[in-house]
C-alpha cells in the first residue's frame, strides 16, 4: 500500500494525545498545592510540591491498602495459575468426553455479572466469619479469575505443536511428566502473560472489595481511593496522588509486557 | 487434529488423567460461582431483611420479582443501563474501527501507540472514573475552563449536578477506557484479512469506500461481533465507573442496575429483594449472550468442528 495519505498519522497523534491527557492532568494536579487546584487551571506546570504524596503516607497510611492489594491480587494469581494450568492442559491437549461442554461452561461462568453473586457470597463469608479478611477477598476473586486464567491458558497451550509431549512420551515419560518437563517450559511466556493479566484484573477489582471489607485495615487500593473523604471538601490532591500510585504497577507491567499482553487479549477473544 | 489411532485402554487412561487435572479448578468454580448463583436464585424467593432479623426468612415465592416490576427506581436503573450501553458501546465501535484502520496502515510509532491505548485499559476503572470526575468537577474544572476559553460555552456548566449533563463524563470516561480494547480486537481481525483481496478489488476498479464496504466490513464481521459481545455485556454490569464518578447521582439519575442492586443489598440490607434484582441482571446478561452466540455461532464455528 503506497497510499501516503496523512490521515493515519493524524488519527494516531490524536489518539495518543487523548489517551495521555487525563494522565498528564492528574499527574500535574497531584503535584499542585490544594489551594491552586481549581483556580485558573494552567496547562503548564509551575510551583510543584510533594505535599499530597507525603500526606498520603503520613496521614492516610496509604501503604496499608497497597499491602492489602498486593497480598490479595498475588494470592489470587498464584492460586489460579497453578490450578488453572492443570485444568487448561487437560482441556487443550487431552481427549475426553464432555470437553467442549466443560470449556463452554467455564467461559460462561467468566461472563457472569459479578453483582449476581454478591448476596450469597456475603452471607457465606459472614457465616464463615471471613468478612474483612484476606481469604474473604481471595475466595470471591476466584469467581472471575479462575475462568479467565483457564480460558487464556487453553488458548496458549493450543498453539503449541501437537508432537511436543508425544515425543517425550515415546521416550517413556508419563503424561504428567511430559506436561511438567516439556509443556510448562515451552509455554512459560504464555503462563507469564496469563499471570500478569490475572494480577491486573485482581488489582483493579472493585465491587467485591467494596462489598466484603469494612474498614481501612483490609481495603484494597481502588476501594481506599474511592472512599477518600476530607473533613470539609473532596481532597483532590491526595486522591490524584493515590491514583497515580495505583496506576504505577499496572502501567509498568503493561509497558514491559505490551506485546505479550496484546497477544494474550486477542488469543482469548478472536481466535478462541 | 491428532491423527494417531489410540487403543480404548489408553483413551480411558487419558480421560482419567484429564478429569484429575480438571477437577481442582472445576470444584473451585462450582464452589465460588455456580453454587452462589443458585443460592441467589433461592434467596430471591424469600423475604430476608438483615435490618429486621426478627422477621426471619420466610418463603414468599415470586413476590420480590413482583415488587421489582412495580418499582420505578428499578425501571429507571434499567433504562440508564441500556442508555449507557448503547451510547458508549456505539461510540467505542465507531472510534475503535477508525483507530484499527489507521493502526493497520501506520508503520512507525506502533510501540508508542500500543502503550498509549493499553494504559487506559489496564488501570483500575475507579481511577479512570476519578480522573474524569476531576476534569469535570465543579465550576472551574479543566473542561469548563477550556470550553469557556474556546468560546464553546458562554459560562461554565456544573456537569455533575445536572441529570443530563452528568452522563457526558460517564460516557466519555468509558469510551476513553475501552475504545483501545475494541481497536485491538478489530486490528487483530484486520490483520487476518488477506491483502490480495484488496489488490483484486483495486484491479476491478473498486473505490476505497467500496473496498471498505465489500471487503473489509464483511470479513471483519466476526471481530466486530466479538467486540460487541464483550463490550455490551460489560456495559450492562457497569458499576465501578459510575460509583466513583457520579455515585448514581444527581439523585438516582445515572444509577445503573448493578448499582441499584448493590444499594439494595449492602446499603438497605434487603437480601431477598436485592437477590431478585441480581437474578434479573443475570438473566438479562444471559439472554444477551444467547442472542450473540446464536448470531456469532454461524460466523465463528462455521469453519470448525
């Protein structure tokens, strides 16, 4: 295609600008003194301060929700990727009756609206005295994370050539050893992508974290930010500083693994 | 796929291994998803108000559903959800398609573009809601300042206290966050189209528009449908975005069904009624999925077993 029309470049420049502007504005505001936030907003930085970030960690103990989020998202990811890999291997590479139905049902569960299981999960966690605890968040997170991991991993395992473990099995290895010694190492990039996506989804989750925690001691980052209150007015400076911090880990992950993430997203959806 | 003939004994053995591998994940899903879903349905047939424990939990049949059907706030929230889904998904598809076409043509700066589209997608929805709320906040947020400066507005609008204007930041925030995802899906679809088709069309003298209309669109149909499915179902359960942006307000004028359900459950502690609303949300999403699978089934599984 030798059509050198300028519009693709223009569209893309607009796109990058539109994607970036809210971030630029939030980052700028997070360094701007509260008193100047809404007075003559200027697009260029001037007189920046670190007050909001300092207040976040001294007045609001913002490290608490960060720690909670890391624990909950990390545990969910490890649990789902471990069990999900076994399940996905069987679904992708073994022959057995009911396979298609099983895969379809797992996908269907992944599409449940979260709100439709909030009431029983709440009653269940209350009965087990797990409201406002880490297991009380990890358990509900499995409802969406487990189907997601299985679905993505099935996509990745299917892409591997079929002769892989057959060669190992001819050499006398059993199914499980072939899986562990041949498939897992080869599929490691796919497994890592799945882990990243599961982590990002769990880090970002809001509804369950809002429903099943009671106070700051177990709130995750998104819940903590959404519930920030000031004494007299909305503490925008601190909210935006917290937003910048909450965005940081996922942004770094995305930037480091962007090619793989795009692959993961499209493997699951388009070719699925 | 696999050509090798197998003996029945080996097949049985393989099935046994397969089920052993599947079981842990499957049990987890049954325990945390399927079982609660059935429980919601059962709960929805009871009067269960956690504020009034002395009432117990009597079985009342379909009364909760009757109450929902005559509840104006329920119908309102359903209307808001549908309005939100149609506007935001519509905009996302149109803009996403334009972006995908441009991305497919561009040879330089793909890495930058990919990062620019992925980051809004990857950040917590609550955060994107707050970024947009900040830009539309009060009289002197940046949006008002820019629009007044450019002469679009004579005087600032207080967006978030107007029942109609409050939708603007809500829809914009959703479009901002999800268009990248749509564009990526459509781009993957575009890259699967055989370029020789375009050459053939050009040789036949087809204009760019006709090529788009008769080659690109039909071949992109599966990808468009997939994007449509994912986005509509997502839009129908919208919660985080509106909770953090407008809180459903002013009043209840931007309250979607998931937020109303959440309020019934965890604000008013009406577990029976809230569960009935949950079941309704589930059934609507389920029907949407069925319709889509029916349309898509013909498209996607046609070539495959």
